C-alpha cells in the first residue's frame, strides 16, 4: 500500500512539472527583418521560438513585446498588425509577418 501511494504521488508530481514548466518562448535576439523591399515597405518578419507546451499564444506575447520595442526605436510607426503567422514544429516556433502602421 505504501509503495502504491508513492508511485501515484511520483506520477502526479511528474505530470504537474511537465505541464507547468517548460512553457517558454523567445526571439533569441532576432529582430524584425523586412519581408522584401520591392513589396510592402512596412512589412517585417520575426520568428519567435517556443518550447515545451508553449504555442502560438505564448509567441504572440513575445511578438507584442518585440513590436513595442521596434516602435519605440522608429518614431514613424505608431502600431502594428499581424498579417500572417505560421507554426513550425521542429524547431518549434511561430514565424510572424507584421505590418507596422505609420502615423496619419
């Protein structure tokens, strides 16, 4: 009986640790890259890498942080919108194409 309780407890703790830790996302120092100069001049791409059970929603949070930093460095932009996003399993991450919006 004592051994059974320890096994159940061990399984519970393992599942709890797996589901609550490891939900990470990061740009790993990458910055926005222009899509193509001969197309829309305000469109940029950025890949946010994810780990564990982190998915597109975690990546969107990091994208928002990075976009606000970009806007702070470029006075002509006041906001941004996500044009598209694509998830990649290995290496796990989400590639976003965003359009920065100019004032006026």
